[in-house]
């Protein structure tokens, strides 16, 4: 390129000299004009290379929209607009989707974590797919098939298992593995994992580490200006919509419990940890800690203006809340389970998992929200549209969500 520009300039000077004779001003003007044209032409070439060729980088829409472009917020289906959007889905396809895959995997007896842990894992693996230029998939059958509740929204994460037959694969089990995260700041993932299919089980947020990896700056450039909360909420919208059964139940809940616009929904997600409903969980809070929660909810003890929704991992806590706020207490009926440990006396595990997903979505629609220290509640707060009237409960104290 430099050699060509140099030779072109020399030819231009010679031509200018022949045209202008011995008039130096004419030669200067001619050279400046020629330089301007060459620089403009070269910048067009550079811009085209930086923008990317869809055939080289792949696309997220068949229409040719560049796959490294930021997803258009106007294209993201709001979950409360489900009924209007079911027939308008435009599923995203990642590049190389016929040959290379990366799949969030939760199958069998190995621990995957609760619903909040799994959400973090799915968002992280999706961003790995974007970075690696691979087709993203989700395979969850523990304790129920994910398609019993959720459907693809803008990203087609459903994978035909026949497509994976006879392909070389690798399985990364990264639950609780914090040491893996720093490597993502510099690693060449395609060199580390050349296999056709990469199955990943994780419960950590990889967004910050992947955003720092200069190898993937172009492909993930749309994430750079987004906070962790905004990025999580955006990807969750890209990935999921409710199926018709779950959407219908949510519509019924809101129609019954907030029938008038002036009625506000005040919500508390109370995680106790080890208790008769969750015998194998680690302790989180004590019953004595909950007095500050009851005091907090008492400020909204007006049935004409407020409804109080409580979701919890303890049947005892749910009973106490129902008694304390009986005129305005609303709840989503069903058995209390942990989705990774659901078998303690549960009659219909899949119905109970649906309750978990419903409860979290209800939290995202609350006018006032109080959550405990848990990914389940914290993820709901991140998916909420703003931080107004959002609080977190830790160690017997309540703090504003910031």
C-alpha cells in the first residue's frame, strides 16, 4: 500500500510538472489535491475493514446486520408484551452456527445451582459465544426441560441434538470455580477449546472479564458502555420469553392482585436458607433477623393503596407474612423448592419450578422491592427497569439498592 501511494505520488508530481511547467504554486496545489484524494480513498478502505464484512464476521440477522453491533433495544420484546410479540419473533443466529457450538449445560445429577446461579451462567456462556463466534445453545433438563417454561426470544438457543452427533466435544464444569474468571481477561478461547462443541456449566458472571479481553473488544464493543446490571437485563431479554402457559398464569396474577392502576405492589424476597422447607441449604438469615423486614413492610399497611407480595424459601415465613398482612397479602401458590434440590416432598416438581420463575418475574414488576442476599433476588432487581424504591436485606439490616 505504501509503495503504491509513493509511486502514485511520483507519477502525480511528474504530470503536475508537465502541466504547470515551472510554476511552483501550481505543482503545490496539484500535490495537495492528489494527497487529499489518496487519503480520502485510503480512509474509505480502513473504514470498510473496521466495519467488517458480514461474510467474514457473521451476522445476527439474516438481513446482514453485523453480529458485533449492539442489539437494538427497540427489537427486544418486553416480557409483559408477550401476547403481541409471539408471532413477530426474529431469532438471532450466531456465525458458524452449522459447525461450532457453545452450550450452557445442566443435565444429570451434578450441581448447577439455583435459578439465579443458572441465569448468571447462561448470560456468561452467551457472551462467550459472541466472543468465540459460535452458535449458542441451552440444554437444561434438571429437574425439568426448560422449554416447559421458557422459549427463545431473539436468540435461537434451542439445539437439535442430532446436529451434535459425532462432533468432537469438551465439557467444562466450573461451578464454584472463581480461579477460571481471571483467565478470561486474556485467553484465546478458540485456541484453548478447538473442539466443535463446548459444554459449559457455571454459576458465575463472566461479563467483566470478557469485556477486558482485548481479543474480543470488537465483537463485544456494544457491551462496553453498559453496566453489569444493564448488560444482564439486556441479555436476559434477548434470550427468553415465556411460553403461553406461564404467560397466562402471570396475566391472571396481575389482573387479580393489582386490578386498578392506583394499587401499588410492594414485594419482599426473603431467603432464610436452611429450614424445614430447604433442609440441605446453607443458612442465610435467622427468624430474629426478620423483624426489620416486618417493620419495613408495615409502612405500606394500607389495603386501599398497597398489596404486599412475599416470596420465600420458608413455609414458616410465608405463614407469618400472611397473618401479619392478611388484608393486603398476595401470593403465588405452590410448593417451595430449590430448583437444584427439588425432591424433598415435592408432588409436582415442574409446577414448582414454574412457581420459582413466576415469583422472580413478579419481583421485577414491583413498585417497591426488598430482596435478600441471593442471586435469585439480586437478578430480579437487575432486571427491574430502575433502582427506585429498591432495597436489599443483609445481616438483619436494610440498605438501598445502589
